[in-house]
């Protein structure tokens, strides 16, 4: 969440908001089209990716 605005310029604030929107959207896109999973399984996707990295899988 955006609690405080530490950006010096409005451009920095816009970048922060855009990144907070883009990250979950990208994860949902990957879930839907690569793993053929429901869109709202963000927590499961993050957990699965972390487990794959720990095992050294691609």
C-alpha cells in the first residue's frame, strides 16, 4: 500500500503507483496463460515460484 509519499517529484509517485498495479497484473497474466490457473491465485503462484527456485527448476 501507499502510506506515505516519499517521492520528490510527481513522476516518481506515478512510477510507484504504476509498479504496484503492474506487478499483480503480470502475475495474473502468467497464471492464466502459462500455468492455466485461475486468475486470483496470487498467493499460490508466488509460493509455487519460490519452491521452484529453491529446487533449481526453471
